[in-house]
């Protein structure tokens, strides 16, 4: 499980007309986060094998994570192999990595949170699938962020009008998927 302390991280996949596809091979993620050095590093073998530009064209962001957000819990709760590739999109980033065994220990130490976290992980998994299904063309993480904000504003405007049978939302809540 990774907690974002700084920077912007994104789940990435290859765009396709049917939605984003995970790359199941090694070596396509152009950038990787080095937890031991707490910095972003480039792996030279990838730039020579694939080329950084062609790699960037293949893997595009479909979900963003910034300060205070987290990812990686879905695989722990669903007890499955890694489902996504995540990379740092900003110039630098810092993550707090919690090993799977340590996270499970936290769940044992605080059982009152286990059910809530598991429900959140299932919801994150559903949302991740929806976001990946929307990945049909290449776009930068900044364009993705702008489209998410625009979608949110449209929902707020429609909710304020009370049209389409939507209920008015309480301040601080959202219905974004």
C-alpha cells in the first residue's frame, strides 16, 4: 500500500478503443519510484530498450493520486496479483510504502477499520475499472486532471438545477465516478 506524501502519481495503461489495457510484460513503465532513495529515478535500460517517447505514448494516465491519497490496497484486500501500473507524473514525488504484511498487521491491530477499508478497496476497484474503460486516447495527466474537474463542475451545476432527477448534494460531497 502506498500513501502519497508529495507529487502526483497516476495509474497508467495503454489506450485502446475498448478502454485502457494493462501491459503484462516487463520493461514498459518508463519511470519507477525508488522507495529507498525517496526520489524519482529513470531506468536507463528502458530508454535504450523501448525509448522513453514510445513508452510514454503507450502508457497513459487514467487515475490520479496526489498528497494524502493512497493506492495498492485493492490487491491486498482482494488477495490478487498487482492489477495496475502506477508512476510519478510530477518532477518528483514521495511515497510512504507499507508492506503487505505490515498492512495486514495494522488490520489485525485495528479490526474496527477492517470492514470500512475493505469496502473502500472494493469501491476503488470498481472506480478504477470505470476510469480505465474511459482511456481510449492518449492524454497528459494535466489534461486528465482538467477533464475530471470539468466533469465535477458539470455534476455540481446539474445538481444545483435539480434537473434529471438528481438530488441536491450536500456541501463537500461528490458523485464523481
